[in-house]
């Protein structure tokens, strides 16, 4: 890669793409990276139109065409990704579990954001689980992606208080606002080669 060249970032989504939009909007000016692709496994994902409006190339690999064939789905993902030559992949609400075949191929180049203070509450329903456990704090984590679900090294976290009367929806909304701060901050550091965990106030 040429000295001074920008890292290329592909962003994988399954829904509205709010984290994708914050990542794209952060990659301007002296930022060391630029978005090269937004890819979704859901043809109707709202984030695709948002990416197109931002001038980003988009692609769809519909997981429903690969029922019972996870390897085939991941091979199709890889084919599209390789065509855009990303240096970094950001999972941003991408709701498919990826196998070691995929995560190993992109090892050290793939990030994910998860709405809990990992290692707590891997998987789904994180906010409800935090409330039911009586936790005083929830939050979000950015981590490197490995074959272990939500199990790679944590690269950043933000803590959010659980307030009296919180339900999963109200807590999720406050955590999402912090996700939009944390993910761009970690991505910038990651693109600069800085893997030191970042803990935002």
C-alpha cells in the first residue's frame, strides 16, 4: 500500500444502518480510512438506501438463498468483499453468525460492535438480560471478530447507567447513542494501527 494511502473499509449491515452512517460520516478529512462498500444480507435493509445516498457502493448477498449452506453464504460474501479489496471490515448490526472459515480469512481486519459490556451478555437480548440481572450499568463494546461469538479482543467500551424504570427499549436507545461515538473512535485508531483498548467516559 502506498504511503499515505487511505485504508478501505467495507461495512456489513442487516437493518437500518445507523452505525454504518456514523462510520461513513466519520471517514473524512485526515481520517486514515474511507468507506468502499456497504453490504447487506437483507435485500430490504434500510441502510442500503442510506449508503447509496452517501455515494457508497452497495451489494446484497441474501442469506435466504443459502439455507443450510453457511459455507456457500460466506463464500459469496467473500467473493463480493474481495472484489472491493477492503483493508478493514466493520460489522454494524450484521445479524448472521460467521464461522471460522470467514473470521479466519479476515483475522486482524474485522471489527464488530456489540450492545453489552463484553464478556457479559454475548448474543442477543442484551439489554433485557442486563435489566433482569439487576445491573447498575450496561453499555457497548467494539471488539475484533474471531470464531467465538462476540468473543474477540475488546478494543473499546462505553458504560451507560441502568436507570430506575428502564425497559429494554429505553436502555437500548441510550446505549445506541454511545455506540455512535465509540465505533467511529475505535475504527480511526484501528486504521492507524492502534489496538490499545479505548474506554470513553
